[in-house]
C-alpha cells in the first residue's frame, strides 16, 4: 500500500474512489491513504472511453509519486503501460 509520507512503489496496485473529474483526467482518493491525492490522466485511459464518474471505485497501478506533497500518478490496472 502507499507508504509513509505518501510514497508508493511503482507498479503497486491500489483501490481509489473518484472525487473530481476534469478535462485532463480524474482525481482520486486512495483507500487507506486519506492524505494522498491521486491523478489518473486521460491519456492513461482506453482510447475513446469516457472519464470515470465521481463516486466510483477504480483499481489502479501507481506510476509515480511525490513524497513532498503526497501526490500519486496512477493508471488503470487493465491498461498496458506505453513506453
């Protein structure tokens, strides 16, 4: 799970609830980590899909994190990493 000071290991799976939707992606609240704010960018979602709606839960994978401000970048579990 997300570790002290908002750290998470890259590739770690988390469950999160969508709390806000914006044109560039959705912000999520990670289960068990009330101080961490996650962002799922629209570019990580399947092409042609709509943004997830506020209130639903998503299974996600940690892409990156910022220890100093508890921000976590995520992508959906079922979307292959591009590289």
